[in-house]
C-alpha cells in the first residue's frame, strides 16, 4: 500500500508536448501528419531461471527496429521487425509486426488537451511458445487492440490504456494443450517535462521523466502481473530522441521470460517528409 500511495502521489502531485512521448506505452496523440520516423529499441534482460523448464537462461537481448509513418493528423502506422537470443542461444530473426492508431477525440485548450484513440496490433512470429505472457513484440503471433486516453495538464501528461490480445500458433510452433492464448492489458502512465522551464525555440533540448504502471491479466488461468517502469528521455533539435528505462515486476504470478529489463532506444524524426 505504501508503494501504491507513493505512485498515486507522483502521478497526480509531441515535442511541444514532449512529456507525452511515453516509453513503455503509446499516447492517444499521434505523430505529426506527413512525418516519418525511424526507431531502434534495444531490450536487455539479465540471467534468469526459466519457471517452466527450470533451466538457467543467460543474458538476453532483443533488437526491435521500427519504421513509423504519420499518415494524417488522426492516424499513424508502425512497421516492426524483431531479432533476439531470448528463445535460443543464437541470435536470430524472429518475425514482424504492425501497429495502427486512430485518434477519434481531440479537445484542445491553452496548455492542456484531452485525446482518445483506438489502436490495433498484429504480429507474425517464429519462436517456440514457452511462456504464458502473451507478447506481440517478438514472442507470439496474434492480434490485439484497445483504447488509450491521454490528458495533458501543462507540463504533466497522464494516460490510461486498456486492451485485449489474442495469440495464435507461431510459425512451426504450437501452443501446448491448456496453455492460455489471451490476455487483458492495462497501463497508467505519467510524464513530466523537467527541462526547459520555458520553451524559446524548437532547437532547445528537453528532458522528461516517466513513471508507468503496466499490468496484464490472463482470464483463463487467472495469472497476472504488475510492473513499474521508470524512464528518462532526452530530445535534441526536435528530431533526435533517446530513452533510457528500467522495468521490473512488483507483483504477480505469471510464467514469463523475465521479470525485469533495461531499455535503450534511439529515434530520428523527419517532419514534412513529403508533400
């Protein structure tokens, strides 16, 4: 309860709204129209004991390059690929994914706004199915979707996401009999702009801090977990973005590949990329 109360106090105490560029989740806001971005996410997980097999797994790494396209002011698209050594000793190509988001409510005011968006995700993956944590970012073939709500209050941005994921058999690998194939996902995210105190031009660097609660619940076997993620983000010249985050489990009983990870992410944005 002390941890929960502390988190609530902290939660409640795009570039011009940089504190919405969440690290573990996506906001309801979109990329600017006619923009193109390239992102490279690097996930690092320390040695871990596999709860299903009992084997000790060494240091794991996943690389996730993404191409992102601001289709219009209301819609955007991500195309992703996944490569890792998380399900085998050698480093291998795992599969591809697609993410689409459509913003359907926009209420803008001075130094604040409220937005809602619907999103969908699909992945095609060729990994062994070893865990009950359904994850479309490299582990499972499947589809998912949900709704995200974001409220900006000057330098503080709050966001809530709820979604559902349904997994299918991976390429050359099937689910075991009775193994769960779906999860309900939810998250509560907060971002705060620490620097600059006041914007003078778009070339100023900005520094943001993020605190995110990430939960997952399996309706079949009742397994669940709650993670907390903290991140520092630096944006340079309104184009370059660097994220450094640490995520760890604070409660739960779900069989998963790891209960903590580091994230290092680089991103380059090209605005007005075409007419």
